[in-house]
């Protein structure tokens, strides 16, 4: 059995590690997915200090690299649901994931504070991309 995920993925930081202390939404830059057959966002959580906060996740897509031009992805183009990718104050140290299977050239992700967080909320988002055959994950196409 060959166990080689490393050479078959290209990780991209979507949202760098950040500690959110208020209701500020976290928004990724546009990620170019034109040369990739698989797109998965991994949401990493730290210790969420606010005892009643919740966050919603929205995956967006667009045909250019301007995140502000992106629109919400139709549910049929998601693998998993945005509801399952969301999280609340009791989800300390957990991860969430959501995949994209649409046809847009660019994707982005937003994490919105639903209940006005007032404590420390450390989080980050990694985007895992799987290149098409013939493209190496260690040397992705430009």
C-alpha cells in the first residue's frame, strides 16, 4: 500500500492564524482553483473564550481574483454543508471541513460571528488543493 498524501495535495493558507476578539468577520483572499480537481477548506479552532458565541461559514466563488465580487456557492456545489462547518463556543480545539466541487475559477471563505463574540477566538483556515494529473502538488501550476 502506498501512503502518499503529501505529494498529492497543495496546501494554501486561506485565513492565517488569528485571534478574533470581537464580531469582525474573517475573510480569505480569492484562491485560484483552475488547475485543481479537488478543493477542501479545513477550519482549525483554538480555545474559544466567549461562553455563548457562534460562527457561520460561507463558501464563495467567482470568475476573478477579487473576493468582493464573489457570491455564495450553491449547496449543490458544496461537499458537506456550511451549517456543519460552522462552530460554537464549546468546540475548543476542534476542526471543521467543507469541500467545493463547482466550476468557478476562484473560491474564498468567510467566517462570520453570529452572536457578537467578546472573548478570544483563535482560528485559521487551510485550503487543501488536489492537482489534476500531470501537475505535481509540490510544484503547482501558476
